[in-house]
């Protein structure tokens, strides 16, 4: 069984087990939060909510390899008997899929009044806040300054032949990035990108974290990952640098978090209170100052020098809701076949 099939099987098993082993909330004193945000970043936010409100947080994280997809499947499987109050998604695409499956409920928090509307669902089914970006990470010991990448298309260049990596594009933010490429480039050019990546000796690995680790170790010269993964490598003192790609063209994909209220819970008030907490400016600041190094979407929230302001980035123009449909189409079509053929 290849890696692709093992990963899919693991996701399905995890979803099945999870449905049978749901958390036991304690009425108004507990809020059940499923999150695809890395637990090391989500846990301190949940702990602060507990400290301030006295409400316990039952935090249910996703796995690294099936990031976002595992919990998405679990939430859909639990539709008739929902167990989560809130889904704190690391990207808005999974939130848009939940809306399309009638899993989420609309909620317009007063704390969202000063958040940019382009990062949220117009019907209130999910609200976007603190963002990451998709970046090119490269090993500075292996890539001279005059050969550093500036575009995702550089991964197809001869200088990176056999030296580039990306995570499995069926999971996590890589799946959102893949869908965004199809949306921005069109079917033919997007397929060309993925096929030429393999033709140039590119390697598909299990996760964004694996891209970061292997570029830092020198196994690859360059890879595509998220800003939080790059920041972890930076803090570890690794010989890496990051480029926000395609500043003079396609743009860099910006990925906001999304707060989602799950429909059908008997006490939605605890879920609303947790979402209000997530959407505070203080939470954006905390995520910016943490190892996650997330970018506040509010211009009024200060951030450390190592975190770029969104205004400094040429953002890729995308429709997050349309990305959800594109992702589902590609997962069952070209990308699903591409991963099956090209994963070890």
C-alpha cells in the first residue's frame, strides 16, 4: 500500500474512531472545540479563555498528516448528532465546505465589526481572523543569494531539479494552495505546474512540517510551506530563509483562520463566547507574538518585526468559497490521481 492510500486509510479510521469516542461536555461549563490549528499554538489561546471565563475547553486537534481533512470528515459524519460547539479552522476552505453541507450555523459576532469583510463569509457562517501565508522556504547553505526563488514557477527550473518539495496537496493548506492555483491559472496551466514539478524531480512529502524539516536539514534546497512552519525553523536557528512568492504577478496566498459555530448543539451560547474570544484584537496580537507568527488582519493590531503586515504582501486574488468547490472537484479528479501516482 503506497503512502497516499495509507494516509487516506488512516484519516478514515481516525474519523470512525473519533465519532465513537466523542468528548463528554459538561453543559454550560464546557465548550468543545475542534481545531486544525497546530495544538501548540491553539492550546495557549484555549487556556487563556478558560482562565478568563471559567469555562473549560475540550480541545480536539487534527493530525499533522491529515490536517483539516480529518476533522472536516468527522464534523460531516457527526451532522445528525454534533459533538463540537466550534470549529477553529486553520483555513476558510474547510469552513466553506461545512457551510455547503449545512454543518455550520450563522453567527455575526460584535467582535468582528472591525475585521476586513473579504476574509469572512458574507452570510456569517465563518469569520476570518489572524492569517498565515504560503511561502517558499529555501536552505541558504544550498541556494546562493542570486539563485533564490521568487515564484512558485521557479520550482520547475533546472537549478532546482531534484531539489524541491511540497506537501501532499490533498490535505491542509497545501490543498487550499492547489485549489487556488487551479482557480487563478485555469485547468490547463495548473495541471502543467503539477506535472512539471514531478518531471523536474520534485518530491511530495507528508506535511508542511516535513517540508520545513527536510529543507532545514538540507535534503531539499527549496519547498513550499506556511509562514508558521518557516518561523519555527527560524527560531531553531536553521539555515533557512523565506520568500513571499510572485509579488509581481500571481501573488502570495493569504490564509486566514476561520471561526465556525456548529449547528445543532443544545447550548450554542458557549460556542458563541469562544468565537467572541477568538475574534478579539488581543487574540490576533497573541498569535502574532507566538511561534505561529500569524499576521493580524486588523491594521490596528501591532505585530513584531519578524511578522509582515498584510499591506506588505501582494495577495493572490481568490474566492474562498469557490476554492472549496474547486478543492472537492480536484480531490476527486486530477489531484487525487496525481497524488496516487506520485506519492512514494
